C-alpha cells in the first residue's frame, strides 16, 4: 500500500512541475480587457492634458504644442545652427515635476540628437532648437520616463517640466 501511495505522490509532484495549465478565458474577455485598457489610457492622457494646460495658463507661458503632445517654449533664441539628428551637443537642464518638486538640477551632459531612448519628448524638443537656445519643455508622462520612472528620482507617470539650454 505504501508503495502505491509513494508512486501516486511522486506522480502528482512531477506533474505539478510543468507549470500552470493554460488560462481559459470566456469569449470576448480579451476584447473587453483591451477596450478597458484603451479607455484607461485615454482617461490618463486627458487628465494629463488638463493638468498641463492649467500649468501653462497659470504661468502665462506661450508654448507650442508639438505633434505628439510635447510643449515647447523657446524663451531665448540661440544664434547657432538648428540641432540636426546625430549632432552632438551639450545640454544643461533642470527637471521638475508639475507639482514643483525638483528631481535634477543643472545636469550637464553630452547629447546626440535623435538617439535618446528615455525621454523621447526631450529628443523631439532639442531638434527644434538652435545652439545657444534656452527653452522650457513639458513632457507628458508617456514621453518622459513613463510608467516606470527613471529608477532613481523620477517616479512613475510623472509629467516633467524641463528648463533646457542647448550649447
């Protein structure tokens, strides 16, 4: 009897090592989930748009809204050439949250235009500026560090206000 019990126990243990069985969902559930996620993203985007517009209005900034939602105000026009893709420039920037919390102050870095993987919106803004320009840039969360943050100081889903100088 013990022999059979041992065999059955071993069989059960071995069969459980193959992972979970495939999840079966009722028809239409995936479609409903997809629609729910689309609506949630739309709601987040609209809330961010409202927050950004109110922020700009309170400060009376004259910002241009770029195609993907980045806001740009070149408050001091540079005298150099426009930054092109693959140009290596020095940028100096400060990053704040829309609530005023400072994340980074006076960061000075060498920057190759068109190659930024994080803060894609910053890449778009830099390529609209000239050497010597100073600008304010507002990045919706999806064009900043997104839902993950930067893993250091910037939290998830943060709308970023960037004071930027292109040297």
